[in-house]
C-alpha cells in the first residue's frame, strides 16, 4: 500500500458532482442509502485527472469534487484502495450537486 497523503483524512464524506450531465441522473433514481459504490481514478495522461463514482453495475454517477480528486487520484494510481457507500441519496428535488452524499474509507 502506498503512503497515504499527509494531512488528508482517511475517512470523509463528500457530495458527488457532475450528476446533471450525460444523462447520469437516471442512474441516481435506482440508488439507495447504504449502497456500496465504486470509485475509479481516471487513467494517467488525462488533462485534469479525476476520481469517478460508479454504481456497482458499472454505470457512472458523477465524480468527486476537484479538491478531493487532486490528492486522492495520485494515491489511487499508486495502488491505494477505497471503500465508498451512498450515505444519503436525494431525488430530483435536491440540486444535482447535493443529490448524493458518499462516505469514503481509505485503506491506510
């Protein structure tokens, strides 16, 4: 396991961004509180690499905020491992950037 980034939380909660694009909202409708999610880092060489949130069946839901991706992405690329679960899932009445709240645990 690579060294964990200094000063960063190994457990945190975050919203999922980008839900309103590319018809991703349809995948949120079938999500449930407590459901496990996948976090997948962009491959190296992408302009501004991010960490994407996927439903367990593989469908993309959105991405983590850039402030988190900026330190989590390199760690994941080096072999870091995470567990993520949907803590709260709201319907279309909530703004897209507040619709899904994740709880993330990094293996340290």
